[in-house]
């Protein structure tokens, strides 16, 4: 509607920047949780992360899955940031 009145609305760079920042934050959070799940025994985890009394094993499959998700989020953030600055 604004474009039909002669106004120029360019939001691709702004929206792309926000999306890339959100994806980067998700990548950092997934990386941190992945490292925690790989390094800390289940009984030592805080209750909100799913502590299991008596279990001394780390949650390896969940840690690996979170590290893979971190790589995917980081790649998506990079692609989104690169796409928003190409215009």
C-alpha cells in the first residue's frame, strides 16, 4: 500500500538482520546445552535440565543432537545474514 503512494519500504535488510541474530542466539544456546549434556553426569544436572538421581552417565545422544542443531542454526544464521547484505 505504501509503495503505491510513492513511498519506498525496504525491510529485507532489517528483517534479515533480526532473523540472523535470532538464529545465532539459538546456535549459541544449543551449543552450550550440547556441551553441558556431553560433559555433566545426569545426577549433577539442575532439575530443569532433567536430573536423574543415581545416573552417572552423560546424555550423549542428546548432547550430540544439540551440537548438530547448533551447526544447523549457525549455518542458517550465516546464510540469512549473507542474503540480507547482498541487496
